[in-house]
C-alpha cells in the first residue's frame, strides 16, 4: 500500500540581529568622557582634555539619534563634567599663581637706623635715617642723601642734579645673605619718574655697590648715586631682598 507524501513546511531561518546604529560613536563619547574626567585635574593636560571632551560631546549628540541612546547620554554627561572640572582646575591654578606673585610693601618693622626695630612700628613708611627690618631679621638702613658732583665722563650725560645715598644692609638672619639677590638700584623714582642710576668713575658720584656675601650678624655698606631734577623733590627707593618677598619702600626729600 502506498501512502501519500506529506508536505512539510520549511521553518523560517533565523533573522540576523540588526546592527546598532551609531553604537561606536556612543562608546567613543563614553571613553573620551572618562579620560577627560580622570585627567581634567592635571593642569598641564587641561587643554587636551577639554578638546577631547568637546569631541566626545559632538560624538555623543550624534549617537543620541542611534540605538544606544542611554550610552550616548552617559558619554555626553561625562564629557560635560570633564570640561567643567578642567575649567575649575585652571581657575584654581591661576589663583595660586596670582597669590605667589602678589607681593606686599612696607609690612616689616621700621625703626631708627642702627637700632633694633620696635615691634609696634610695623606698616610704617620708612624714610632716610630709618631702618627697615624684614620678618627673617634682614634689615636695611638708608642715610639722608647728599648732593655730589659727577665727573666729566659720568653717565647719563644729562644730569641736572646728582644725589648720593649710603645704604647699610644688616644680616640678622642665621644664614649668609648674597646682596646680588636684592633688587638694589632697580626701582628708584624722583617726583613720580624713573631716577637713573649714575655711573661715575672719575667724579664724586661713583657707586660702590658690588655683589657681596654678608655673614649672619654682619653689615655691608655701599653708596649709590642717582640723577634727579634740578629742584628738590620726593625720592623713592625700593628694596626687595629676594623674589616675591615684601618690598621696603623708602620715601623722603632729595
């Protein structure tokens, strides 16, 4: 007996999974965001991390139109945080630099030249015949200026009047002090204008300041002359023993 052949319907084949749209962009945004957040606090890498995070934001926004929306959103958030942290780190670094470069003037002690400064004399503006003492014990005295006559070959050539100052540096610290560290004769003003230092090897206005080592408890005295106006006026001499230290500004008539 012959049986009829039964028709077997073929099973449909497995449908291949649909590829994720913009999935790679979403992962790229996440990776850039993580790198940006981790490196954002390194000031030297701020610019690079900010650029990377910005690129990550662009990629994440594009990926939001794909199938990995949640992953793309995470990447965008991380990149925004990276840029925010970079800005905060840069601002903090700028504040620290400004603080390091900010100097004060006449915050030490002022007293009579040759005597120990009194504790309650702080913040007084020093003048001729006074002693200015820094917090570490280093001190400088400036005597009353005297007029001098420059020689024929002195410089500058257009000297209307010349005045000479005697300056004494007293090392009250416990370490040797190099006078080359002090910005001497760099900031001198007469009536609000720069007072040039006089170089005079043949006359009476020659300066005697040279680089010297002042041992603890010792003093070093030198003379320095400046070209000023024909008529007496206000003179200002500023001393700064080391970079970024408190400045001693002596003011008086010359």
